[in-house]
């Protein structure tokens, strides 16, 4: 799926696993916080981890889905759900906020880059490609929040998140337009997304909000 | 759509009609409970009856949708909406909880089996096939609840529902792997789903819930 | 996308722009009312403007999406988002309710007609074509409301809105069945939808609501 072909595939795979697990964990914790049962918690883990990429694949009309082509990812998330449920029950799941934020920022960067790349492969206009990148990175979390009957964090949190993804998406377009090698374009995009996200967290940047004038 | 070919097609059709109407009715009642207007109530009936199968068909990239191929099902649900609206208005729609639960359990069993079968026909891995079965059986109700601005019952009810569908899905996989005839596999799957659901209701089984540890 | 070929294409384009902008504005205002940030507000603008047509295209398995084929529409909505955000911030966005209602009614009429036409081109049964028209016209607003964590206005507002779309959808079918020219069928459908919507607003018609009997 993420065929940044000249990357070390092992490195890419490690990043992909970290990002997917971070996203899944955010869903599992949201389900537990809302007192869901084991089915609900697992669905939220799947929605958060695979929802954005699945929506992108539906919009791009790509089959098989990446979690069908790499079915071990599916088993990985199932395993994480089981493990997290056991640890939660034992009161032993203490995940540092910082660890989650870093893993989530990495996942966001990778997912945005993979979404932009998939859309460019499908020869879509650049503005649509950036949209697809943001959909891939952000809409898993949006589905997670809607399934919890909450307003999506990504829409109303006022901390830059999707905005970092938009930046990273345009970074991909820029690198591609400059004719850089594929691995460099991907790395530049991920660094832009993940870096700006981590800076935003560190310095507590805020987006303004709006009311009806 | 449900080509369990060696079943008596009439029996299958009767079960399909009962299941679809039970699902549609759950949507109609949810809409009325939320004081929706005639359009909202009808949309909820459609979402509950056809939402899960439609999502499965979108994910599997199957066209035409089953409610296009069997357009009389659509008319049936439209007719049910009109009938239910008239009866509700006259204060004469008294549906026994027990009747709904039985019909709903039958529908769940059939929808799960049909979803697994459709995914196996599309040559998907077995774990994905079970997921598709659960999506077919459960996500119509999830869409119904999201449209009512409620947390989906299937995620937080703590009564086994989707879990019964997962059981029935793996029962399908088991029967198929053992090389049983198509009608027997389908029957075994439906019996597992519907039977475990009815047992769970009779003995009031509960799923544990989770909080953040 | 809306190839009512013998229409003056300019007139059609003007109506399409007005309708799209009216729908986008409804999303932008909803996001601002819910104190979303710039990303959330923009997503709501996109969902309201393009959500219904995108869902229709997914259901009909049509690619490219109309906002990919006519990518200038996407830029138009991006521009509107930027402009509206600036004006909102300056406290200078005073849009008359009446202007919005007229533009929205025009958009609804056009979107319903375009949805019915697309479904008929895909050779779907007439009842499915009317459904696709209503999905095109109404589900952008439904997605907007779900993303705001509100019950969809179209389901519970008790003012005829989707019902006007259904009327206009069947008007399209009638005109088509009578063998009228394409431009006349489209015009008749739009006039039915938009006209009945404006009459309903003027005379404050209400749909009855329902409770569980």
C-alpha cells in the first residue's frame, strides 16, 4: 500500500505498525471511556485505525482495501484489542500521554503521505490529492468520535491537527513537483506533518474559533 | 442475493422478508420515539433495513445493490412505513417486544450468513468475511442510532448481539471448511447466531463493561 | 455532471454555483455556531456542499466525482470558506435568512434533478432514481448535522424539505415518462421541488409528528 519503494521497507513497516497501533489505541480508550462493551470497544479500535484509509479507498475506488491486502494488520489490531481489554480490566493499562501523542503524530504523518500518494497515482488533481491525504489521516478519528456520539475532536479542538496534515500534504505536492525521489518526498511530507504537530503540542499553539457574527 | 441455492427458495425468501421487516420496524419505532416527521421515520426504516447490506456491498464493490436487484423489497419497506405511520397515528401499533426480538434475531442470523457468503464468493480472507457478516447484520442498526443522535446500542448495550453474529460468522467458516453443503452451512450459521441471541435474551446474559484503568 | 444538454449551459452553471454556495454556506454557519475551528468549519462547508452528490456517486459507483471532474467547484468552495471566515471574524457576515432560503431551495431543486437523472442514466428502477435524487439533495445536510452531533434537521424539522425533493423527483420521472425534452423535464422537476419548498416556507406548512402509540 505505502509503496515508497526506495525506502527501507523495514523502516516503513515499523512506522506503519506504530501509527496503526497508536490510532487503534485512541479508539479503544475512547470506547472504554464511554463504558462500551467488548464489541463496541473493538469496533472503535478498528474505526480509528482503518476508518480513514478505508474511506480513502472507497472514494478512490481502490480494492482490495489495504487491510485486506495486508491482513496481518487486521490481526495485529485484533491482538491489541484483546491485550488492551485484559490490561484495562486488570487496571494496568497506563499509557503515557506523551507516548500516545508521539505515536499519533507519526501515524498522522504516514497516513497523510500515503493518502496523497495514492491519489496522485490515481491521477487526481493536486488539491484533491491533499484532501485525500487529510481524509486518510483524520477521518478515522472523526468516525471514532461520531460513533461515541461526540462532536469530532478534529473539528473543534482548536489545536492544530488536521492543519498539520494539510501542511504535510502540500509538502508532498511540492516535493513531487520539484522532481525529488519518492522516498525523499515521503520523508519530507511526514516530517512536515509530524514535526508541525509536535511543535504545536510543545508550544501549545491554538487555532482561533468562530461564532456567528 | 442470498443464493443458498439448495435451500427451498420459498423458505429463504420468507425468512428474508421477516428479517427485513423486523429491522425496518426497529428504525420506524426509533424515529417515532424521537418525534421525527414522516420523512425522518421512513429514512430510519430504510437505514435499519438496508444500511448494513448496502455498506457491505460498497465495501465489496458489488453492484447492483441487493435492494436494486430485488426492488420489491424496497416497495415492501415503503409499504411497511406507510402502514406503520397510519397505525401509529391511530394509536394502534402495539407490537409485542417478544415478537420483535424473535424477528430481529432471525434477521440478524440471515444477514450475517449472507454477508459472510458474499465475502467468501469475493475470495476474501476468512477474518474479513466474518467482519463483513457482522457489518451486514449490525451496521444497519448502528446507522439508525447515529441518525437518532444516540450512541449505537450495539456498542454499549452490554447484551450479546454483535457477539452472536461473530459466533455465527465463524460457524459459517467452520462449516465451509468442513466441506458441508451450502444449505447446511447457511443453516448452521443462522442457527448459531439466532440461537445464541435467543439464549442470551432468555437468560439475560451480560457482557462486562470497561472503564479507563 | 448535470448534462441537461439542451439547457443554456450558462444558466445551468449559474444555478449550480448558487446552489453549491448556498449549501456550503449552511455548513460554514453551522460550524461557526458550534464554535468549531477553521478546519472544522471548512469540513462542514464541504460536507454540506458535496456530501450528498458524493454519496450518490459512491452508491452509483460513478468516478470521477463531480467535484473532481469540475475541480473549479472545489476551489470556489475553498474561496467561500476563506471569505466567510474573514467576514465572520470581522463581524460582517450578515446573510439574510430569506436569501439563504431561496438559494437553498434552488440548490435542492437542482441537486434532486441531477441525482434522478444520474440514476436513470445508470438504468436504475424509477423508485431507486427518486431515492438517489433525494440522497443528492438532502444527505449533504444530514452529514453536516451528524458532524455537529445534532439530530438531522431534515428528519425532525417538520417543515417539508425532503418531501419537496420527493415531489420533484417524481415530477422528473413523470416528465421523462411522457417523453418530454431533457431540458423541460429538468426544469419541471426543479420547479416542482423549489416551488413547493418556497410555498411551504411562505405558508408555514408543517408535517405532523409521531410518537409511539
